[in-house]
């Protein structure tokens, strides 16, 4: 018997129970490590703040995202999920979400570009009142295709955005007065970017590199392009594993910070000559470009931890190469025409932590997805008063997530006395 995972357009043989069974076990593992989301889910189950509201999500289809989808369904929402990256979908998780949890999923690992956008459009076709984005692909597709009175697309009340890259795109839309509806910049919440971006990206990116290559990090010259929160985490973890870390930057403040944090800083033109491993995490295009490839050492590893696969100029690399081959399942080796040097690209230049590993640990995504869930509730209650702007997550939500996480970890903190509050709010010096 075949059951159409019609929501993903892919058929799984459910006589073989292992796929969805494995997915359910892995989802349950993540659920057990996301205590803040569990507390929110418990309240949502009673209060149903999203009752009968259609929610469309474009996220990495992982066990952690599954926990968020289950939480939104517990709140009463009708949920559809598609992938925000063709190589990040975990098929067993997708299968379990459909068969075990009754959640619509439009995703299959390795889907081509046409299928990827077809899945995005199927989420949009469900008519979501709220969308959750990781890279702003759903929001961008709606803005591209929406034509008032003719497209058939109903604009959402509002959307949330999970990534630095996505928020940059959306702030550009706002600046040009082209934003069609409000956005909650979940990425900008303190309990998101200070933890998810730094500790999550740091650990999972190194995990992806090691899983794909089994490369010893200790003793390598490890180049991190950029020094934003994600790059900080990558540099920190690589140094912790014994790498000699070099940072490249265009921002003088971030470059200075990297120096003060103990890292060497130099232009990528110089770093490319001595690197054993280069990883990008800037959100920009062609950070590693055609004039860098001939400078590189034979056997260098190239990886990307920025959202889109544009930071390494792969088309340029192909033109400079006499051929390419898969040397390992997630490693493509390019041979340069003139020098015969080998350059190894991990995960097709896509997010190395998801293409080559499992993404961020559940414990850190607990914070990010708590912000997502509570932002959905906030939008539901307040959408009528929101303008076409990019909003920060309200401080009460952000701070509340931090307090819940500390509580779940068994950690207590101090509270200001009334005297201390009064002193801090006074302009007078002394008592």
C-alpha cells in the first residue's frame, strides 16, 4: 500500500514503517530537550490562541522545526510546512509530521529548484494568515507574485523572519516602501541571535565540516569570512578545537573586535593563500571569488554557513576547473585547469550545518522557536494595529523566553530592590 505524502508530492511506502518511526523517535528526542517550547505548548493546548488560523512555515525541516509545528498545532492552528533549503530536509521527520501529527509538509531532501518553489507556492496557496520564514523566500515570493485583485494571493496579517539574511532583505523592502505587510524580526531578538546564531551556528557548522570530511581541525589554518554573530561562534568553536583561526572582514569595528578576541585578521586575498579550511558566513555574494581560487592550497576545503549558496562563486569555480567529481557523499572536488590544484566544496556550497549535519542543537533552537511561537500569538492579538514595518520582537516576549530558559535550567537570578530601581531611574548622583 502506498500513501501519498501528497503534501510533499513524494510517495513513501508506509509498509516500511521505519521512515516515519525513526522520524517520530527523533522528534520525541528533540521535544524532550526543548523545555521552554514545552511550557508554551502546555499553555497553548489549553488556551488555543491560534484556533482555526492558517499558518504557513518555510523552515528547515528538522526535528527542532517539528517541535515548533507541533506547538502551533496545539495552539489550534492549521499548519503547512515547506523547506527553506533543498538540502536541509530530514525525510523521516517530514514523514512523521504527516502521518503521526497530521501536519501538511511540502518538502523532500535534494529537491530541485522548480520543486522547491512549487512547494513554497503550495504553502502560500493554503492562504496563511501568518507565515514563518527562514531566509524570506515565502515573503519574497508573495511580494514578487502579488498583484492586487488579480493574483488570487491573500496577503497574510504578518510574517516572522528567522535569519539575519532574511531581515536584511526585508529591511531593504521597507526602506523602498515596498513592504506589503508587517514583519516580526525574530532574528533580532536577544534570545535568538545571541544564542542561536553564535552557539548554534558555531557548533553545528563545525559538526557539518567534520561529518563530511572527518578532517582533524586541530593545527589547521581555519579562515572565517565575516565576524557577525554566526561567524563569532564558528571562530570560537574552531579555536576551541585547536585551529589557528583567521578572520576576514569589511567592517572595521568587527575586524577590531576579532583582533581583540585574539584572532588574526587579514584580507581574504592573503588568507586564501594559507588556508586549509575556509568558511563563509556573511550573507553576501561572491565572498570567495574567481580571483581567490588560483591562490588556494591544494586540497583546501570550502564551506558556507550563510543562508544562500551564493557566498562561494561556484559558477566561477566551474569555469576555472577542468572537471569535478564527488569524492565523498557531501564533498565535490574541483580540479583547476592550469595548476591542477584540488578544491573541495562541502554540501554544494549550501548551509554546511544542515547539508552535512543536523543543524543547530535542540537546546538552542528552544529559544528561537519559543520566540517564533510567541510572536505568532502576538500577531494574532495585535495584527490590526501593526503597520507595514519590520518590528522587533517585543521585549516582554524576549525577556520572558530568557527567564523561562533559566527556570528550565534550574538557574535563579537576582531581582532589583525598589531602592535600586529608584536609584537607576534617577538623574541624581549618589544617595
